[in-house]
């Protein structure tokens, strides 16, 4: 059986981090299973965790009044979801829903923020990785919007 510590060390998002940084993440991590259809987080609720996906897929969705959920992106095994724990007011901006049974390493963001205050070099390394993921998600959202609304320049 794989331990939480092994899952943290082997997750692609954390690959190559120093052991001291991995230890900080391990200290804030647990493994949870989310059955298909369950929400990992809901828009507007407090955001104090993030999720290193080991198995399954999570849909990132938003809602508009009078409309069904709109898919912004989906993330599968090896991916990571949930960045609202980093930025005050620490509230989710989207919903995260399991579209398959999901196994995730769940990291307590408030504990990790406190650890990063004491070890800013570790926080910087993780933040660099978060920034890369956010950039990729913004590019994905841009493509989805172009698909939805078309490019007015005819491209």
C-alpha cells in the first residue's frame, strides 16, 4: 500500500522539490476519496485546501443565474486543483466536482501557509509551480472562450 508520504513525493506537481519542502507538504497532507458527483469544493465557500489528484478527473465549473453549470476546465490524475487557499479572502471562485471517482492527496492550505511563513524559500518554490499551473489554466480558459464565442477577428 502506498503511503501519503510516498504519494506526495511522487506527485508530478511536487517533483524535484527539496526534501525539506516535501516534508512541509507531507505534514499537511491526507488522502481522501471523492465519489463521482461529489464536490471537492463549492464556489463562495471557505478555501483552506488544495488537491493533488492521484486518480480520476475533476471538472472546474462556474454558474450563472438561470443557467446550468459551465465547464471551465477539467483536471485528471497527476494534476492539481484549488488555489484559492493562497489568496485572501480564501474563498473558492469555482466549483470542483468529481466526474470520476477521485483519489486525491488533500493538503491543508492554512497549515502550509503558516509553514511557508517560517520557510519562505519553500513557499517561493511552490508558488512558482502554482503560477505555472495558473498560466496553463488561463490559456485553457481562453481557448474555451474562443470556442464558445468565436474569434471576432475571423482567426
